[in-house]
C-alpha cells in the first residue's frame, strides 16, 4: 500500500493517546492448555459472562468479567465440538455445539442464566451440519441457524427456543437453498425479537445474496426471500439495530478485476435494501467483519492488499444512517495482521483485538475507539509458537479478551478483562 493511499484512507482520524490505558486490566489468566479447538466469549451489560471452549472433544466453561475471581476453576459443559454462544444484556442466553454419534450428527443446546440447565438435542441428521450460529433477544429467546448438507442438497435451516415455555420449536424451518457448503448463512437479531438471515444463492436465474425476515408478532419467517444484492458476493456479514434496520457487508470480486467491499442498509420503515455503497477497492480484500449496536451505530473492518505489498487492517464506522468518509488503518506501523475480532458497545465504544505477525514473532494488540482510535496496546507477545483465535466482548462496564497462544499440546487459552 502506497503512502499516499494510506494518507487518503486515514484522513480525518487521529489516534488518541493510549485510550485503553484508562481502564484497569486484570493479569492474563491461562484458562486451559492442550489440544484446544474453538473458543467463544460473551458478556452482558455488566461485563459479566462466560468463556466456552473445546479441549480434545470436551467443552469447558469459566466465568469471565471484571469481578470474576481468578481462582475459579473451569467446569465441564458437555461433549462435542464447534461451540457457539450468545448472551443478552441481562445475562440470559444459549450455547449450542455439535456432536457425532456414529453415523449421526447432532446439534445440542443448553440455556444459560435460567433454571433449565439440561442439554437438548436440537437437530439430528445422517448428513452434515456446517456454519452453526446462535443469537438471543432481550427475553432470552434464541434462534439457531445452520447449513444442512445431505445428498447434494444444501439447506439453510433455522430453529427457535422460547423462554416462556423453556421449549424448542418442534423442528427446523428451511429458509432456502444455499449455493455452496462453504457459503455461510449470517444471522442478525435485535433485542425486540426481530431477526433476519442472509445467505449466498446462485442458480440459472439468480446470483447474489438473499434475506429472510422473522416477524416476532406472528413468529413466522417471510415466505419469500428478499434480494439484498444481485451480483456475486462472498464473505458477507449482517447486523441489526433495535429498530429492525440492518447493515449487510460483502466482498464483490469480479473475475480478473479488483475486489470491491460493498455495504447496503436495510430500511425497516421502507421495507427495502438501499443501493450498495462502495467502502473500499483493492487487489485483494479479505476477513470482513461487521458489528452494530442497538442505536444503529456500526463498525466494519477488513484486510486489504495491493499487488506486491503487505496486507493492512482497516476500519470504517457507520453513524446516523451513513458511512464515514474515510477508513482508519489500524496497523500502519506494525506487522502483518493475521486475524482479528471487533466489538461495539451500546455507548458506541469499539474495540479491535488483532493478532499480528512480525519479525520477532506474534503479538496480540488491542485498539479502542470512542471518537478516535487509540494507540495500540500490546496484550501478549509470542516469540515462540503462534497466537490465534482472538475474541473480544465490549460492554459499557468493561472489556473481556480471549486468545490462544502456542501450538500442539502446548497451546494455551488466555483471558484478560478490564473495568
């Protein structure tokens, strides 16, 4: 990336002097070590929550947050892989995960923050389950979305959990057919029980993104998916505010041309998606992320690279119904960004937890934003092995961070919290 391009991208942004240093941070805690799989993190509005992870086919959990005691021991949660986790502002939520029983695959679920603590078989199939996701509303009602692949047919499925009867829906709803088993459906839910699922679809008549909407009053999904964009799109993301407005983000990469990062706004009053806005163009765009809070503020982030140059991590904010005029480059003076996570709280404070490769090893770096991006704060250095799987949860009362460092049997899961 040329210096002139960086100047244009970052015009209008000035780094605040160590904004993250105003918080009090706990000492890094090693939650587990060994053959670790995926890990997830979620907190409520008090910055209290849980970490959920897999170690060699067993799921474990531990409370996280500003007042969680460092001496707390991890607790076994169940057998399986691919944990997913969602918690609302009041601390109620749901965990789901996958388990194999011989030739059968299962989705299992367990409620959090309620009297019901038994795992439930949400779905079972001799086929394949991919791209599992979960989200909850203010009452703790939940939606679970996944791709079901069986005999060449790839279905986008959704199933609901209702707290009023502590009951799961009898069976999943098929929203539509996806074009590819790697094409992840994306789920967005707000605290007023509105929801939508966006997925990639491609056939002889259509190539683009489709959205299906959930109407909470009738507890039904729209009978006909709505087009979001009508050209090839990948790596899409979607998020929703508490009014039911939504933002979708995706990469459009025409063959032999520069990649384009595009976004569209769904106006709930008009009931339609606006024409796409171009956020960035580059030789290569990857790892798009999107978060949105209840008041309608959103943050998009992505990595982009030009031919013969390194990749850079950029971010751009959405406020008052429109995108800011410029993007902020979050890694101008450091190594190449390998992976990252972003979060946004109800007050508009954002955080980015970034794993960066440098000549002296990996670093885990935190940047925060409230009006302007802070200077980076190094949370960990890995001179041997590697850092991976960053997770961040942001609330008005603090942040919780999670990452892995090391390799093989020496891989460790590390947590840090602030208040």
